[in-house]
C-alpha cells in the first residue's frame, strides 16, 4: 500500500520467503560408512513502513520494520540418531532520518533503534555532512555505527552452524573528496576506517571443517581513488584503485587444554590492493566494444595445526595475486533487445579467490578462459 500527497509520501512493503534444502552426506566413520540426511526449512516474513515529509527547512523520513524468521530442521542418522530442532527470532526496528540544507552545506543525520529477540536492544546513530565550496567540488564526511546479528545459516547450518555466535558491531568513518559531475569528467578520493568487534566469518577448524566464528576484532584503514571520463561521447573510461590495511585480533588456541592468547595478524580474505579499469568504445553499426582488466594482490587465510598435539599453532596460506582481462561486444535493438558476445579471462589465468578446507588442498579454482553469448530482453 502506497499513498502520496503534497510534500508527503507513505510506503508499505510486505514480503515473504520460504526455503527448503535437502542435504545428503556420506562419509567414512570409525567402523563403517556413515550416511546422514538433513532437511532444512526456513521462513522469513517482513513488513516495512515509512513516511516521507518534505518541508521548507528539512526532509524527514520515519519508519518501522518488522522481521520474523523461523527454522525447522531434521537430521536422520543411524550413527548418531535422529534429531529435530526448531528455532525462531524476530527483529523490530524504528528509525528517523533528517536532511537539512544550509547554503553550501547538507546535513544528514539518522537514528535507528532495534530490538532483537535473541540479542536485545541496539542503537545505530549516523551523521553525514556534504560541503560544496564550488558547483563541481564536494567534500563528504560521515560517521556511523551498526549491528549485524548472526543469520540462521550461521547459527544452525547442518554440521557447521555455531549457536554461540555473538552479533558483530561495526563503527565506521569516511572522508571523501569529489571533483566533477556527470560522465564527462569525475574523480573521487576517499579515506575510510572500519572497526568491527566480534566479526562473523567462516573459518577453517580442526579436521578441515569451515564454521562461522567471531573474529574478536577487525580493523581496516583504506584509501580509494576512482575516475570516470568520457571522450567525444565515443569512449567511456572507468578506473578504480583500492588500498586496504586490514588487521585482525583474535583469541587463538595454543594448547588442547583450552589455553589461548590474543594474536594480531593481517586480516584474512582481504587483498591489500585492488585495481580495475573498464573501457566502453562505440563502434559503427551500433556496436560497443567492452574492455576490462583487474588486478588483485595476494590474500591470506589461517589454519589450525594440531600436528604437535597438545600444542596448537596457526599456519598461513596465501592465494597468489592475479591479473584478469575480459573483452566483449554488445549491440542493442529498439532499446529493449540486447546481444552480447565475448570472452572472460582472456589470458586463461589459473587463480582462486576462495580458500579450500585445508591448507594443502587446491582451493576453489575460478573459471578458465570462457567464451559466452547471451540475449537479453527488457
């Protein structure tokens, strides 16, 4: 239900999503082959309602959302016995956003209050300032705080769920300088900081099983530079460079008796440097040539080593840096029918972005050189 009038708007959205997954596994047990079957059924219902008010001095948005999640899961196992478990949680959130304009300054502020049935109350404030000393120059600064509760997959996934997870809490700040407007010429430089406590991440544990865990603290400082240029309405170029300095502090086991210590390491999964460039070139007959290249530096992950039991150490695995090139041709007819022909990973680079279960496996390789053709009707 939506309603709109002079200077005001009321929007309502109701949604639902159901999912059924049947999972069959066979593995070698202590004495014989073990067969287990899992049934995983989730239901999500959500309601969102918001009111927008536009006045001469400010724009206001107020809203409320309600979300309900439920889970029914069954395990059928001759080895460990049959099990059925139920879980449900609900979250109610209310927020207020205010946007004020003062000559060359725009002030955006918001406040959100959430009540989660499993984790209680949480307040998320945010403030942002946009200053425009000239029509093509904008200086943006923002500060904010947010909470992310564990999802049902994190908590109850068959074999791998972790019901002891805590919600992760994030604090962030960013300063950004933008010069230019439109597609003709635009450039932006950003500096940002992210501090996440009890970050939820899927990490390898003893025996090669990946389970969601709370990384005690993640700290990221980053720089990002992006540009967009258009020449004679024929060539459009987009470039982006991102540098990330990520460090994680985690309490790691050093002995099987439960002894642990806080350890600081380079953040897992995060490549420190990423570079990308895309060129779109208009050709005769309505054809557009798309050229793209990207570079990603190496990324790390850590695996527990129980070789010298009861002492436990942590081994480091590195996925190598890579450079990828793509090329394609596109053509559009009547504004609705489009065709695309091209090749991804032109140089057939062997690379991976997702780590495997153990430090000695071959990870999850990305696709080799791939040719494609597709038609799209909108």
